[in-house]
């Protein structure tokens, strides 16, 4: 049975998690995984980058790197949609639904993944389930999804076909297949109405960042209200630099204006999955933990031994971060002979 996956980018971690989810949901459900790429990755310029001319569907060419190793049988590259327009992108997926009759359409658990699938739901008059961790096809289908910022799992029934789903970020580990299958590439240009282009990105302002990004960092060092001020983040930045990591923060910090929203880890910020997350002066509110639950290891530093973050920590240091963090940095320098 065919499962269609909306792939934001072949190298995107959440998209790869969605591809893995599509392969493993239900017995035999993901036997035939198709991927659809839109926007810059599949517009006229994007097609050229991937060795595909803006030609009729069925073109045989090299698929975007990374799709074969994730079990994709066919990659559908939609041209003519360079700028992000959620309704237009949804229309491209709706056209593929009509052509492929998939049993399910899966999207990554990103802002864009949820928005596009919601538009698909509106166009097809079907329900959509977000933040899923498991799914079994049926009449109705059954699923489990994350609710309340990750504090509970909900068992639900989903009526209608195809099932429209997005995958909870970092709930499914992206896994490759061996041997990688050969991917057939199909380029097409969806028939998009003017109304579908009313809301679209006309200009993009890129935030100035240095070093590794928060979403991709293997090490993230975050500060919360306990840091005390914007200047207090100097010790957090120092440790992050020594570890080759990124600096994060809690919502309380961005609300206070100490750090930009782009640094926020949490349900309404960036969802991360580093090898280790070092949380300094963060109490561990549910919304924050929803953003860092993908971390492989959690080191919590807090003077309050009863702080809720310790319930989720792999390592705990009960103490003042202004003493503990500089001490860790000093020991790292000593070990490196610096």
C-alpha cells in the first residue's frame, strides 16, 4: 500500500523521521513510500540542482540525495512553486492524492508540515491528526499522538481516507534501509488557482547566526530565569563555545528580553535533539520539556533540589549555575591544556 510523505528537504531531520514513520506504520502499510518535494527543492531552479529538467512526469533521473536510503520508491518534484504558499503546496499534494490513492499522507512535525497538511485537510474535507507517534490503518484508523506539550499520549480514532498525519518531532528515530532502493523521479507542475497564492512568502529575512544552529547542534547549553540577566549568559556562551555547541534558553528568558526568540527551546520555540542538553537555571516546565525531549542525555544544573527538571535529568547538579558552569569550563580548559 502506498504512503505519500511531504518532505520539506531531503536532508531535514524531521522529514527523515516522517519517512521512517511512513515505512513502519501498520503491517505492510509503507511497502510503497512516495515522497513529494515542493518549493525551492523542486521548483525550476531546484529541479536543475537535482539533475531534473522541468519536463513531463516520469522523468528518470537522480533523486535528491538521502531519499533512497530512507526507502523512497518514487520522488515527486513539483515545479513552479518556488515561494512558500501553504494553500498552493497543499494543492500539489491533493493532486497526487487523486493520482496515487495513498492510504496515508504523512508530514514532518514542523510548523510548515502541520500547516500544509492542515490545508490538505481543508481541501479534501478530511480530518488531520498532528503529532502522531503510532498509526494503524483501518475503518476507522487508530493512532496515538502527543498532547499537552508532551505531557500525555492520546489514543484516538481517525475516520476517512487517506489518513492525514504529521509525526511528533523526535518521537521516531530516523533510520535508513539497506540496501538503498533506486528512486524513480517524477516531475510535475500542479494546477494552482490564483486563490491558492494569496498567502505566500514574498521576502525572507535571515537571522544573523554564528556557529552551529540550535536545531542541528550536538550540544546545547541553555539558560533559564536563574541566569538572572542578559549579561549572565556570558558563562553559558563560554561553555557552549568550548563544547562546540549552541546556546538556548527558556521562554521566561525571551519574555524578559534577555535573548531573542530564535534561541528559545520549547513547545513554542525550537524542538531540539542534541547528544546532550545542559539546562542551567531552568525549572523544567512542561512547555520547555516538550522542546528538549529529543535530547539523548540531559544534564540539569539548579540550586533547587526539588525542581521538576530533575525528574527528567540523566545527570543532576544541585548548585548555583554561576559557580558550577564556570567551574565546568575551567576543567575543560585544564583538560585541554589551555
